[in-house]
C-alpha cells in the first residue's frame, strides 16, 4: 500500500482497510487523495468513522481519539454505503456529519424492505454540492432535476 502511494495516484481504492493500513489510508485521504474509497466492517453506517479511528489508535501514537474521529468524519468518510447480508446488498447511502462532537449520517436514500423500493430521505448538503461541482460538474443538472439539490 505504501509503495502504491509513492506513485502519487489521484484516487485510492483500498479493498477493506485493516489495522496496519488505517493510519496510512487516513493520512493519504487528508493529504491530496480526496475522493478515495475503501471498505471496512462496522455494525452500521454511523460506526464506520469510529471503527477507522480504533484501527488508527492501535499503533499507540497517542492521538486524541475524538479529534481523530472528527477528522475522519469530515475528510475521509464523507459519504457512506451500508450493505447487509451474505450477498452484500446495498441498503443505504448517506453523508457523514460531525456535530456537537458526534458522528451523524444524513441519509440520502434507503431501501425500504416493506415497500420493496428505494426511498429518498434528504437533500444533499451544500458542502457535498460544492464537492460535486468541482469533481463532476456535469452531474449537477441531473441532481437539480431530480430534487437532490434544492438551493
């Protein structure tokens, strides 16, 4: 993983970040590799930033876990996908929010097993809109038309 970073990739797709790679991945995402992706095991979407924090804390560097979780929430785990079951079915997409020293997820869309369809939950934040405008400006018109962006 460290050797791959020496090639200065624009994006990193890391299949299942684990203990030793957690700090390297977090540092990479906060130092020029925005838009990167990884997977990790957590019970629910809200638990992912703290699970990543726990992995980072294993190296005993003496970091403040609350500050690290805040940094991970704001700069590393900006959007999350929740999957369930043995076949890994996507059931939820949301945006991470750090507020009052807590991790929150603003759901964008969820699969409702009762109606067996996707239900839109909330609009995309202005922060996410700005990032989309920079990274994929062509998709903004679609998001406005579909009501995902309202301002």
